[in-house]
């Protein structure tokens, strides 16, 4: 991960402490980040998506000019210091030489994301009066992985889960076999079958059965959801809900002039809205 943002000088809704106020009886270690910003990219290539192939998938949200960079700027302008990490639309990153490090720097996947979340919790959250805040931004298929991680890591608080046109279409066609094989080999340690995250969740008061990318779990404080107006490709057409049927802490923006890929760009109307919402929430405690 890389250090980003500005020196932290503000107490805000992320529930992190301000500028060494000294009021915490059990502060986290000095020099640790106020925020960890995590990106989870979606699928790369329309043709490979329809062929259910993952070989080209990489963590493109780590490129310059993407949503992650814009959100980091927003958090930095609010006074947060932080670290940033990027993850791809893959289940497990390739480690061909077995040295414990994923070979491609933009090829870390879901397995590595779970390790990161646990490490953040163990070292910078659990037991501290000023825990590090977690912000996750996910695009397309990345939203499935991000919401899935929130469900599995229910003990890890997530301050913001930012979902950019999250879709489950073709996710199972692409990833089901690999994930199911891993579950079979590892005794399926989770409470639900993560190889089938689409059309799974009943929501109180709703007749539809929701995909994991459309469900906001209780450890997520705020969910900022963006939907595109893409008429040529898949897009998110379902508003997110909590399992109890409420939209507590959820805000949805329909970007009428932008397609599936445009909403992830740092200069998009979608990211302008996200910037405004984060600023409003952090400075006023809105929602």
C-alpha cells in the first residue's frame, strides 16, 4: 500500500481521532493511518466478460484519473492521512513462484483483500479509541467482491462502501467454478455459499431477491451508490437496501449522462456527487 492524503487534523464521521488531541486512553500506534482507502475494480473487456474469462482483469481503479484518486483527494482535503490499496476482479492473485507475494502488483484479488481487512482490524481498529477508518470503492463486478467481503468480515467496521454501477451479471459464469473448488478444498468456512452471490438475499418488505452487490450489511456505516445510464451494456438498475428493508445510511445517485465506465472516472459527475456527499457527511454528520 502507498501513503496518501494529508496530515489528519479533524474529528469526523469516520470515527478517527484528531491531530494528537491526547484525549484517547488507548490510542492506536503513532504514525498509523487515519484511513485505509481500498479499491476493487471490475471486469476488463466486454468480449472476455461474455466468454466468462478473467485473465485480463486487473486493478484499474489504481490508475491515475480514476475514482480512487478523486476520493483520496477528497479525504486529504478533509484532513485525513491514509494508505491506499488496489484489488482486481479475481478470486486469488497468482503467486507462481510461491513466495507469498502476488506476482502482478495490480493482480491482488479477493483472498488478499480479506487478509488486508483482518490485518487492519487486528492492528489499527480492535480495542483502540481512535480506530482507523476503512473506505472501499468498487466498480462493476468489484462491487460483488466488496459487498461479499463486508458480509464475511462482519466484525470489521467499514465507514464508507462506495459502489459504482455494481453488477452481478455474468459474475457467477466467470468465477463460480474457481470459488466453489476453493470452498470444497477448504471446508467452506463461511455462513453462505460465496460462489453464488447473485439473486440470493431476501430483503424485508421487498418481493425481489437481491444480489450481494445490492445489499448493504450492518458493519457498513454509509453506502454511496452510483447507477449509470448505460444503454449498450450491463448497468445497476436496482437500488441498494439493508436486509431489514431500510435504506439507512444509503444514498443513490443516478448519473443520467454517463455510461458504465464513465462513472468511475475522477472527473465524472458521479465522483463530483461522491465528493459532495462525503464532505457533507464528514462536516455535518448528515444521513
